[in-house]
């Protein structure tokens, strides 16, 4: 196996240099044979007469992220000479080698949260691929970095009231409609970005669901306005999700569907992307946006407006925190707004602060606060 990384030096904010390694995660088909065999066994579904592999119970998204993180560790092992063609799962993984992996991650500019995530991925995969090994030393290192990350968290400092996020979306849509000389493509994506941010502020669903919204399937027009809905098979909690969007957004949704999105579809035809799609969010080339694409749009627009990043998942924290502060008597409605199975999950996960009626009241107060800010 050849070396799979090149190292460069990049400047930091204080003018010093740090390493940045261009490691690429090894895909499972590139793993040594013993690893591929172990992975097949780990993913084997169980049956009444015999339990399945540990990875068989993982959600597909969890498996995908753990495979990516483990593949990155394998690339690093190749680079430092710890992984050979005949290696098996767990070979070369010792407390000293894990310390070296941590040093590499830190020197590459990763924060405590990212290091904790990489260690969790390594621990989870080794438990699945080499279940007889003792990997608790990795878990101990993971827990240490989780504690350090909590002490350095800047999440609270990045909490923005959803009314301000909603207003940012309104301003972007206004800019797209009123700026003289703005090219149609730029106008379309600016309007799209504004609608995206306002919709996510009012109904902060998870990014995976937000990305794959299909017109007529997930986004549905009713007499009172638009609704978002997902079946239990499509949600993280395996429960159906149904929630209204503010009537205030209905004209903006229709403007996007009938004009700006149509322009993006025409761009797709012009560029030779002939596949028709009912996906709501399209790129500037008229193709469906990926989760990563939506993430980059949100962080770019919020950084430009607030001076710091409000990533899509943070919209959920912002919503429940604002709800708990503004109207604590009804804040249990966050369970419905955030699609949690219990209010305990909502408060433990999202308060750094009943039912669809409460969600509608939350949205009404969001719009009212936005309007007061403009008066």
C-alpha cells in the first residue's frame, strides 16, 4: 500500500503555521481482505436462531459516518506504517498509537469535538469488527475530549433568536426581488437561500429531511397554507412528522416555485441536465442540492449576516431556547416542533430554555417579533 497523504503548512489566526494533512478516507472496498470479511460479518442481519452483527442495528447514516471515520484512520495507519496488506481489524491499535492519532488530529487543526467524534467512530467500528478486543482505552480518551469540548463550547454564544433568522431570509428574498441589474441566476439562488433560511427558522427539521423535500410529497399545499410532512420511515425517530409552515411564507413559497425554481430548472436543461426532479431545493445548475450544499449555503449566509456561523442543526437549538425563554408555559410544544419522542429529550438536548397548536403559536410569535423589529 502506498502513502495516502501529503502534508502542507497553513497559516493560523495568530500568524503561526500548523500542519494540514490531505488524508482521504479509504472506502471499504479498499480495505485489507480481513477487514472486508469482518465488516460483512458485522453487518450481517440477525435471525431468531442467531444474533446478527453489531453494525446490523446501526442506522444507515450512522454506518456511513463510522465507515468514513474508520477509513480515515486506516489511511493514517498506512501513512505511519501501522497497516499492512495482511493486517486484521485492531492490529496496531494500542494506547500509544491512539495517542499518536490524537496528536495528528490536533496538529491538523481539529477541535476537541471533532477529535471526540473520530475516537467514537474508531471505538464503534473496532467493537463491531473485532468484538473480542478490549477497546475501553479509546472510550476513555473519547470521554476526556467530550468533557474538554463542553468546557470550550461556543454554542451558547451563537444562539440567535429564530425571528432574526427568519428576518434574514426575508431580507435575502427582498434583495433578490429589488436589486437592479442582478442576473436572473443570482436572483434565483438568493431568493432560494432566503426561503430556505426562513423555512428552517419556522420549522427546524433535521438537515437530512430538509434536503430531500419533494414538492407534493413532503411540501403540500392545504387550504390554510403549506405543510411539511414525512413518514416514519423517513425520520430519525421513526415517527411520522407533520407540521404547518407560517401562512406568511405561502406567497414566498409560491414565488419560488412559479418563478425562481422554474428558472433553475431551465438552467438544468440549458446545461444538459435533463433529468426532471420534484426536489424543492435546486443548485444554480438546476440539480438537487446535497446535504453538504445546503450546509454551506446556511453557514455562508449566517456568517455574512451575524459575524458567526449558525449551522442548520443550530437552528433547532435556537428554536427551543427562544421558546423556553419567551413562553415557558408552552415550551413542551418543542417536542412536536423538533420531532422528539419526549420532552426530556427536548430539554436535555436543546435548552441551553402542546402539540401542533403550540407550534403554530410559536410561529405566530416569531412573525410578530420580526414585525416589531421592523417597525
